[in-house]
C-alpha cells in the first residue's frame, strides 16, 4: 500500500510538471494543490488549457482522451482526479 501511495505521489508530481511545462504556468509543480479545481478559482485553467493538458497527457501516457467524453469534467476537475485517471488507464 505504501508503495502505491508513493507511486501516485510521484505520478502526481510528474503530471503537474507536464501541466506547468505545457502551459508555461507561473507556478511550480510542487505548488499545485492536488485537490484544488483546475478550472476557474483553483488553478485558473480554461478550456483551451485543458485541451493542451489532454494532448500532453495523451502523448506521454498513451491515453485516449476524447473531447466529447462525459467523464472529462470529473477527470479534469483536479490534479488528484487527473492523476488517478492516468494511473488507472495509462499504457504499460
């Protein structure tokens, strides 16, 4: 169990770093609150930013993220949720 938690923490930091690089954010990956919303009042991303994040996540982890998926709002609601989705669905 401890290894899984540590792996998720490492993956979460990796996903946050991808977001910072892809979007040229003025914050470091360590400063992103994993439970804060990615949209609006949280990290402040807009729909174009989310598309950029989806693209880099898809390329890095071999995921198929579709713009019309009904799960996108949940997946991209926080760094924690995005990381959980990546962990559960990434290519081996």
